[in-house]
C-alpha cells in the first residue's frame, strides 16, 4: 500500500495505519519512498497451511448479570477511524455499542434509542474544545444515574490523571491494546441497577 503525505507533512495516513495496527495488535512498517510517498506495510501472523479452520462462531451478547440483558456501551471519539475501530472491537466481544463523535450527538442518540448505557468510553479531547469528563457528566445528568466511564488519553500529566480519577472515572492511556481495553471495560461495568431503579439499560433517559 502507498500513500502520499500532504498538509505540511502531518502524516495523517501514517497515523491512521499506526492506530489501526495497534487495535489489531499487528506491527506497522513505514518506509520512505521517492518524493512524498511512503510505503506502508502491516505485519500479521502467517496463516497455517492446510485446510482452513472452521469458522469461529459469533461472540454471544455480553449480558448484565442482574437481568441477562445485553450490555450497552456509549463510545465517543471525534476521530471516525478510531470510533469505528472501537465499535468493531466491542461488538466482537458481544456488546451493544452506541457510537457518537461529540457530546451533542451522544445525547441525541441516547434520547432516540431511549437507552441508558451501562458504560461510557470516551476520548479526553473531543471537538470544539469539549473534553470527555464533561461529556460523561452530561450523560449522567440525562440518564439520572452515575453511569461509569473510562476516559482514553495520551496525556500522562499527573494533573490530568488526577482530574479523571478524581471525577470517579477510569483512565486508559494511549496507545491502547485490545487486552487493556477489554480489561478496563470489564472492570468498570456495574453489577447492579443504579439508584432509584433508573440503572443501566432501564427505561432510558428522561426527555426534556
């Protein structure tokens, strides 16, 4: 695969390749070519020889222990390629995912679905100067219960970590592997309904 870097050498294509490779847990190789071109390769394990293995059955829906219903995760990221990657990964583990690229879209989609998510997974920095923790608080206010959350960030500043943890949210540092993501999600999922019967997966957020 070849792509050309524009916009002053920002390397947007390279960044996308690296992030997708991390999600797949494969190794990217970027080799400068002639002019502005860059050769991109992704190293993947060699498939075994012989007849193809039987198709792997689809993952069963991830169920909440208290009711047996499917777990819903709201995922918010303003980078489309990352949002799609997170959604695909979570759905492969059996979760129901509501994707959104901003606070406004997240609230609109929750209202439209009449769902209260079991968990929010959000990037720290969103579009228009918004930040993940504020977006989570808006979701909690809409749903009328303290929806748990995991914030994704590449910022290792102790003040940033203290801000996220002080708000009661989990934090996951980029680059994120599939293993780390799954562990963080499972650790934060609630095991019982929220207060007042308005807990996860209930009748949904109130409408203004």
